[in-house]
């Protein structure tokens, strides 16, 4: 038994538990049937319950967050009219092109799953454009049975059993979910594979559609237009280079297809609400930045990163 860990010794598929800053973090190998659709699947709980506030930045992924304890006090998207939703527990997040602020009272315990955009389209079973820049309660997207699933997962302290329940539910939905259009899938793979560098007109020509038709179908199934997706992908590429310790913003600008460093800075402010330098200084993890001094940085990032 790992000190401080709960329910980690089981007879099911093995889980790995590690301490990361203010969090206990739980992972295990992904189910083979889920691998084409997943980009991350992590469980966690706080070592010490601490209120926090964090800025979340776009990831180019769709997210499912299963809350097993205290809900968020608030999740609000910058630049989007406040809907006054108040606290929110388990939720679904579509693709984003702007930052969000989330606050939590402390005592969080959850599983956070990130999907490819087309994996999200198949899992959620609705146009991804309906989830763009939104954080929506899980029942409103996946139905009342999702609430039952969350209750069952919260009722067991065994993390392997929690992952088993989640895997079974995801596999069942994916089996009957809508298939993405092959042309949209191809367009996304080309765009993502180039980190947003391939011109949209060239992609449209490659899949045999007009640029306007590609934009309509792509936006419906991905959640962002091809042009906006390219912006987010270039931003993520720059974030990755920063995370690897690249120090020259001029070199990063060139590598990511920005006109110059000023263009890079403008895109960071528009997409993340910050600058490259501030992002490095925050010691962010998984795309979140601590805003409140009481928050542990690693906890803020992993626990809040929707």
C-alpha cells in the first residue's frame, strides 16, 4: 500500500500511484479499445485540501472530468458571457480557443480524461460545435445514466474498480457513437500532424472538398474552424517547446509558423490570456496556471486542468 493512497491494492489491472506536488496521482494502461480516442486519463486526489484558482488554457482536446468529491465553485470562460451557472461537479468540455478561470474550495478527487476531437465527437454523440468554449454538466451531454456512473465510482475507494467502471461506460458509448466523416478525419490528421502549419486550401484540395464545405463539416465534428484549430495547434506547439526548455522566443516563433515574436506574444494573449514568459514562470503543468497564492502549482494544474 502506498502511504496516504486509498484503495490502490487490487486484483484487477494494476494501477500506479505517485505523489506530484500537492496531489496523489493515479494512472494505469489504457484499455486497447480506447487507445485510438484517448490522449490522457488520470485520477487524482489532494494530499491536503486547499482552495485554489487557476487559469486553464486551450489544449486542442475534448475533456471529460468525473468529480468524485467536492465540485468546482465556478468555471467561467474569458470572453464569453457569464451564464451564472455556479458550482459544477462532473463535466464535459469541448474544444477551446480562449482561456477559462476555475475556482475550487479544496478537497478535490476526480478522474480527468482527454480525447482527440474526433474521439469526443464519437463519445459525446452530438456536434462538437455545440460544446465549443463550454463546460457542461455531464448529465446534460451523456444523459442521466452518467450521473449513476459517477455515483457508483464515488462509492468505491478502489481506483482499479473506478477505472473498470469508466472503461466499460466509455466503450459502450463509443460502440454506437457517430463515425466522423473520412474527409474530416483526414483533414484533422493533416492539420494536427503539421501542428497547424499546412494551409487550409491545400487540405481542402487534398480531401476533394471546397474550402467552405470543409469548414462547415470540420467545425461541426471538431468544434473549431480549420483556421482556428490551426491557431490553437500552433499555440500548443509553442507551449511544448517552452516546456522542453527552449529559451529563444525568436526560434520558437519561426519553428511554429508565427511571423515574428510580436505575433507569438499576441497569440498567447488571445488564446491563453498570458505571455510566454509568464507561462514559463508559472511552472505550469498540463496547461493550467496558478492564480491564487494559496494553491500548490502542480495541484492547480493537474486537478483543475479541464
